[in-house]
C-alpha cells in the first residue's frame, strides 16, 4: 500500500486523511473531527433563506431560477452515476482510486428528491401545459397542439414519472454504493462481479430515465417545441459537469501538500482531463447536430426555439456559450501538459461547472423572457438559487465522502490503479 502523508501543510484541513489498521487493510478517511464541510452547507442554507425571503417579489422568476439551480445539481449526480456504471461495466482499473468520489455523489438523490418540492409546488408558473384552459375546446385559450399531447403532458403523469425516475436512480445508486462499502469491510472477491451485474441492468434504466427527465424538466418548458436529440444533449451536460466536479474534488483532496501522493497521480489527472476534453467535444457535437437538423428541416414549430435564443439579447448568450463552453476548453485542454498541470486542470474544472449552469440558464430562461416580452439578462435570484442549492448539495456530498474510506481499499484492482501509467 502506498504511503499516505498524515501531516499535510494544508491548514484548512486538520489531519485530513489517516490510515487505520494494518498496511494490508488500511483505509483513507477524512478526520472524524473535521467539520469543514459545514461551510458550504451553511453558505448554501443562508443563500436559500435569502432567496425564499426575496423571491416572493417575483414568484415566476423565483421558480425558474430554482428550477435551473436544482436541475444543475441533479445533472451532476446523474453524470456521477453514469461514471460509476461505465467503470464497472468496462472493468476499468485506472479509476479505482477516484471512484469513491462519484460514489459519494450517488447519495444525493434522496436529497434532490426532497429539494424538488418547490418545483412541484410551482408547476403552474413553470409549465404552460399545466393550465387547464389549454385543453378545453370551449375556451378562447384552447391550444390544439398542447391538447394533442395531453396523454403525456398532464400533472398526474408528470409526478408519477418523476417518482419513477428517482426510485430508479436511488435504487441503482444504493446498490452500487452499499456494495462498494461492503467490499471495504469484507474484501469479498465476488463483489466486483455483483457490481457489474447491477450496472448491466442499471445502465439501460439510467439511459431511459435520464433522457426522459431532461424532456420533462426542461424541454416541456416550451410544450410546442420538440427535439429527438434533446435527451442526448441533456445527458452530455450531465457527464461533462460530473467529470468537472470529480476532477475538482480529486485535486481538492490531494492539496498542495500531496496528501495522496502515490495514490492519485498525474496519470489519473490526465485521464480525467482526457474525459473532460472528450465529452466537451461530444456536448458540442450533439448541440451542433441538434441545431443543424432543425435548421435544415426548417419547420416553424422546431426553429422557433432557436429563434427565441437568437433575438432580444439572447444572441449574445448563444455566442458566449459557443465560445466559453467549447472553443476555450478545446484550446486549453487539448494539450497533454494542461491535463497534467493541477492548476490548469482545476481551473478548467471550475470553468466547466460554471459553463454548465450557463447552458441550463440558456435553455430555460428564454421561455420566461419570451412570455414577458422581455430581454436576456440575469436576476439575482439566478445566482442565489444556484449557489444556495449547490452549497447544500456540495456540503452534504462532502460529508458523505468523509464518512467512509475515500479510496476503495479492498478493491482487487487498487494496486493496479495506483501504478497506472498512460501509454
């Protein structure tokens, strides 16, 4: 087992990792007395209280801002779930030393289910299709297009689907996380095969529920519009944001003192950087493909969605999204050296986390400004909702990470992962 430095010069974390037991069964944990995870949790709660107090002045803006912030946290958790699933299915050994980070993120699904209550409460303000007069042929507001989608777009079925999504995600997450922790305790050699079996049936369920949740939560904000590629676009954002957070936390727990020197190395940083680079390109490919097909088809009910994002100031947001979500990350992350330099990789991880929020804001907010005949811009509620929810999400995630070994110490591929070298 590689040596872990217990006395790190990193002053904000007192004795952050400690080996327990013998060399053969050592685990690596945050110190039980460290409650530094309370800082983001407390900041998040304060921001949410401020948001709740001030949000009453603009109810609709509050619900849209809350939706963007909540979906942001949800997409990070979904991307982490996909990361864990594919590592097991492909029998990846390089990622063993970083796998506990996305595994800890899986524990946030019950929290996100609770935090969805304001969205359910504000559905009438968020989703135009919840207005009953749209389905009444005798009403002046009757909308034939939306009425034709009544079998799918109705509140009862929406809630049933949302319950199903969270049930699936929580079940798969619980099985994978509990088996991983059980492996730490018992070293049972059959556990890797059991986790692969869970991943084998969990991956198709993940694909279906993730695609449809993106359609339900974001695409249905504009019920006239549809895109068969939106589910893939939503997934791409999920995985990019999760990779960014995993990379950031991996660098965070190492720190400048090298607390995990010899466990997580520049080789792992490079692989995480390659994934972040590759899926940033994948996100761009899906975004462009969606735009190109809609532009080429030239159907008014499809092109109107992009028209709303190319007028009234949103054209600048669209240009900024292209430049900052693709061009800049592409230029910075394409080199090998950038992926192996913690300062650059960490900066780009935070950059991509911010850009993912910007992407979700660009998807949702034109619906609100178009309905109000307004112009593109930001509300202070956009930032307090986002940072408040993410503070709570991140704080409780880091608390969960501190509860168990941060490295799967009994994984049979741990030694291979620690000695991993890029070819």
